[in-house]
C-alpha cells in the first residue's frame, strides 16, 4: 500500500472508500432522521441506511474490474433497495457519474471531478431541481464546482476532498435560509425556513467520509 | 404513542404477510419484493397496478381485486416503493395487453414509477401512467397536475379497473382513468396527527384546540388553521372549497366519498355526511351514490376528507361495474 501522499485511487481503493462511506451513513442514521423529522417525515436516515447496507453487502461480495463498475453498482443497489425520492436521487448520484466516462482502473482528483459533474447533471435532470430549491443539490453543486476548480491545482486528494467537503457544508448551511420547493417539505412552505435539508446533509457526510478515508490511508 | 407492532424494520413485511395469510385464496405475494397480485386475472386484459408508501391501509394493497387493480407495489411506511418492486409486480401480473400505473402524485412515487416504467419498456412491457391529483388544497386549479393524491385514488382505481375488466385497450383504460382523475376533487381536514410506526413523536404538531383545512395525509400544510368547529361548519367550509373547484352545478350528478383518516369514527363521518347531503340537495346536485368509509388513512391521524366524483354517462358505467376486494365492494 502507498504510504506517501495519495494522488490516485485504484479500483480496490474506491471500493474500500465507498464501504467506509456506507458505514458512516449507517452510523448517522439517527442524526439524519432527526434532521429530516423537523420538516420532512423523518425517514431519511432509515432510507439512507437501507441503501448503504444494500450497497455494502453487494460491494463486499463482488469483484470489480473498473472504477465505473464500483460506482454503478453502489448507485444501482441504492435505487433498488431504498424507495422514496432519495433512493432514485442518491442512486443516481453514484451510478450516473460514470455513465459517460471511459472505463478506468485508477482515478485522480480530475477523475473524481468528472464523475461528480456527471452525477450532478443527472440528478438535476431527473429530480427536476436546481440550486436554491432546498435539496441535496444545494450541497452537491458547490462541492462539484470546487472539485472542478481544484482539478488544475497541485493538491493532494485529501486537500481536494477537504475543500469539497467544506463547500458541501456551506451548501447545507445555506439550505437553512431557503424555503423548500420540492418533495414533501415543499408543502410546508415558509415553515421550512431555519432548518437544514436532510439530503444536503447526506451529501456533506458522503464527501466528509471520502475525505476521512483518503486521509487515513495517506502516509 | 402505543402501537401494536414488532420491530420497526419488519412493519411492512409483517403487514403484507398478514394480508396474504388472511386472503391467500385470492392474492399472492410477489417473490422477493413488497408486492401482491390478485390471482384471478384475465391474460387478454390490461392490468392496473397501484402502489405507494405503506401506512395508508387499506390503500394500496386493499385496492387490488376484481374490477380494481391487478397488483400493488408497496414501499416502506410513507415512502415510495423502489423501482425493483414495481418492476417485479409489473412482470408478475398479466401484462401482454399492457399495464397502467395509478398512484398518488408525490415526488418519490413519480421518480420510482417513472424508472420502473423505463425498465418495463426494456422488457417489452408497454406501460402508461395516471397520477392521481385530487387534493384541491395542495395547489391551485390551474396547476391541477401539481396537486397531491389523497382519497381520490379510490375513484380513479375503480374506474380504471372497471375499464380494464370491460376489455378496453391500454390507451382507452388510460383515458378513462385520466378522466376520472379530472373529475375527482377532494379536501381534507386534520384534527390530530398520526404517528409513524416506531417513531416516538407524532408526524406533525397540531395544538389540541386547532384543526387544519387541507392538511395532507402526511401532515403537509393545508389552507388554514382554525379553532375546532362543529361538524356542520366543517362540512360547509369544505364544500365551499370543493364545489367551486369541481365546477359542480345544479343538475349535476356526483358520487361522494367521506373518508376517515384513521382515528375518526364512523359516527363522526355519518354526522358530517348528513350535512353534506343536505347542502348538496339544496344546491340541486344529485348524489348518485355515497360511500362512508376509511380507505385512505394515516395511522391514527384524526380527521377526514370529502371526495366528489362528478359523473357523466361514461364514468357512471364504470363506477357501477362490479368490484370486489376484502375492503371494497361494488
């Protein structure tokens, strides 16, 4: 294993990283549930944990040739298992980013930026939502933008992911200022102000746990 | 809130198993997913599939049956079914003549049914969709397609099931279902919240002396909060909203559904019904049929909805057609 600065992720690295993401989501079930309960129906934590358990099981029992397969499998398992709007949306976030991408067995931070750009575009299209609608896009969009703007920098993966994580968190903070326009929270209108969006919080957790995994596996 | 249940994660599984155990002669479980199908289907006819989150029993499972839906795809409590479940139910019903999906208009249901529809097309199964949008409190009349689906599911499934049973083509069954949806308008009033199984807190806050007009079946915000009022005053205010929106006039014929939300008693519903009838009669509207029941519930939520299906000769034919499930008879 590479003990120095980590600049590339192998197929197995991506698998291990996503397993760590899954464990973080599962451990955050109650936290996400409580956030959702304020303005939604409180099932976001349970839903995300169901999806995480499904993709972790599939990742553990499968062999992968490409990074594309790891991401695609993760997303498909979420879509198949979760239900609700978040099953499709988070499934799309993992599965669709690699769709237009040539098969890869190693990626650097430019590759990650490409993948999550594809994810973001697909999520926006499928969810018919955009920045400012108080959805997970409010965290994913700024995270992807920093990934893209950092792609040309001579940064380590940890630094790049840390920056994306911060951008996602700022997005989560901004959702507190927004009135919901999508999903069940939409019907609560003004009452949703002051509360952060649960889906955006999940996006932040995903970037945070990817950063943590990479950081722990650097020298 | 006390609730008769086992582990939270088994609520859906055990609900479906209980249903199958009770009615195994007429229904079977779809392998590996939270879906059921009605056993006695005609291979030459269109199949209607309904579905949605659990917790609204007897919808949606209880609206599979003769002259109704052929199958139901269920999600977890108050969460849309996943595409895999919908696809497996689609493959399990008779599907050579095509499949019509009918479900309440919620973001999660739309995303999952649309994806299932794409997957079904890949397996050469033709599908159509009618989203039920009867709740007049959830969006303006001009934005009917944005409205939520509540108890009106019953009339749309009834009309589509009857049209399918009559041997109509997929496009015709879809047209009838869409027409039934256009002619179906509902409004609800919530007087107390329900509790999602396994959750400690109620689904939403509503002070003891307060009610909410137009409250959605998951606690979504309605039109206005008010002090608790008499049954007659409730009926008056709800009919004002409904009749204006449904464009019902003297001489029209309609079917009325008074739907309890879970903890509201039949006695309360009947008290409201006498006022509804009195008002409709005074306005010259003929009540062709009345159904006082609790089909679309939200656990122990208190309150009810009034649904009006405006009839024409075509819809009357399909409304009158025989239908049967353990929870619905016509």
